[in-house]
C-alpha cells in the first residue's frame, strides 16, 4: 500500500476586480488558491484539495470550467526529505519554513539572479 504523503494543491490563476472605489471598481488582482492535503496519490490529493479551496471551485463553476482542470499537485517533500507543507502536526519541519539545504539553494539562485540582473543593467 502506498504511504500517505503531503501535497500542495495549487489552483490556476484567478482574476478579480478589487472593489476599492465606491462604485465597486478597482484594480484587477490575480490570485490563486493553495492548500495542503494528505493523500496517497496526486489524483487523490487533487480531489481533496479542490474541495478545500476557498475561491477556485466557485470561480471555475462561474466560467463553466471543470474545477479539476489546471489544478496542480506538487509533493510537499523536498529533495532532502523534509516536508514543506502547512498541515498541523506534520513533524518534518516547523513553521512552514524551508529546510536548510533548500534555503541555501534558494539563496544561491537568488544571488545568481541578482548577478545576471546587474550584468543586464550595465549599459556597456
Ligand atoms: Zn507535511
Ligand atoms: Zn530541502
């Protein structure tokens, strides 16, 4: 039997006008739902995840879209075996933080990105 695993389920991007003015108009904001579930397979995770989503199912129905199309299921487990989910009681790593090795990788990528940027900004 497959073990239970933790997944991040992410909806496609949604767009909605944020009504900041009195007539209900405002800037268009983009957002997505992201939830964590415990499941044995990605397919099962998607079914559970879509049920938990706050905005996406209504949004999809309004547009006559299949609420499962475009939904992504990603394992919350990083390559170093730590879980980056936000499921309460998941013992792998506290506070939904990155594992130290992942953090290092991210920092390196970020530094590289910054280096590339500064090269591009250079007019010469
Ligand atoms: Zn977890
Ligand atoms: Zn990691």
